[in-house]
């Protein structure tokens, strides 16, 4: 065989071999993209081809729905953060009033605070007698009690006996009180006697040469402050008693002060201060609320006044 023939045969062999190689390698790139196109569906559902269609949509749709739903709490939380400032805006309202109430020792606070027993006793520490003599605290006792006066008041310091006179009741009647009388010197607005059990009232001595209460602006319904220990209670003049004895009050008056109100064994032997505000009057006389309102006002004026 000549050299030319050998070369020709070699070239022919190369030509035959060259086309066969590309087909064996070319299908591989084609099959891989095909597998990628069909693989995404099964890739999500754990590799099973029959399940992917239902599983993938369920998984894909529900997850975003849940993710869309979850922001709602976040929005609520943000809404909550908006309401907190609103609450903080409303909190200062009570606080704003506190400074006005805080200075308990200021002039305004003193004018509105209840008058204390110490306040009143300080104003009646010194006695300028307005009576021409002295009174007994009990029948047969020595006369030791003067009636004292200031510009706006008359006052005395004595014991407290229980006057159960007036309209009969379960605790004040002829059975419970051997000295019971069904009348009082001053009557209610309906004409009936006062009730010792219901109306806090004080007894003043009947007019005499020792002292005439009417000459000093004192009458039925006059407003009084009665002090016992650390208690202040307001009352009215409601009855008159013996012309030489002082220091007597109703069942209701004693009870309000914490004094035993029993007409036989009650009362207290000393330590009671009776203050009458001159030219004052409660109408109707049985209106205890009106007596308290007027008493608080008059007591404050008396305590705050100079002299």
C-alpha cells in the first residue's frame, strides 16, 4: 500500500470517529436541563412525584397566608404602643390636683380643714366672766363655774349630766329617767318637743340674776360647739334647766361625744367645754345637719379671728 492510500484511510477513520463522539456527550447536557425543568415540583415535597402537586400548593399557599396573618399581632403591638402614650396623657389628671391639696399647712388648707378641739380650746383658754356669779354642776355642790365671754361667743367649762327630757322614746322616758319631763323649753317646727334621743342639744340655765342668756345673744336654736377630749361636735341650745345649775345636754349630744348617755348613770364629771356662738340660730331647730354646717363655719371664723 502506498503512503497516500495509508493517509487516506487514516483520515477516513478519523472522520468516522469524530461524529460518533459528539452524540455521546451532547445528550448529557440536554437531559440535565430537562431534569431541572421537571424537578422543581417534586423538589418541594420530599422527592415524591405523585404528591408534589397537592403538597406544594398547600405548603406554598398556607405558609404565605400564615406569614401574612402573623403581622397582625405586630400591628396590634404597634397599636398597643400608641395606647400607652394615651394612658400616660391621662395619668397626670389626678396628679395635677395633688399639688393644690398637698400644702396642708397653707392658708387655704386651714380654712377648709375641720376646726380641731385644740384650736377651739386655745381660743377659750382665758375666761372673762359675763355672769354675775357662778353655777353649780350638781344640786348641793359648790358653785364654781362662771359663764365667760368673748366678742363672738359665750362659754363655760363643766361636767355633763344627761337631759332625757322631751318627746318620749325607747331610751328616754319616765321608766328610764326618774326626773323625766315630756316637754322642752324650745319646740320643733311642728310644735312638738325636741327628742333628746335624736337631737344633739345643750341645756342652759334659766334666766336669773346670775346670768340671763337672752342678754348675750343666746336663745333656742343658737349654734354651739361642744368639746370633749379631742372631739368637737355641733349642737343647738334646746332646753333650759335650773337657774343655779349648769352642765347638761341631751342623750344624742352625749352619745356623739362618746360619753355614756344613760340618764341614770351616764355623763362625765368634768372636762366638757360648751361654746355658744352669739346671735346665731338654726331653723328649724331640729335640723342637725344645718347646725353642723353653721357650726363649722362659725367655729372657723372664731378660730381665725384676731384676739
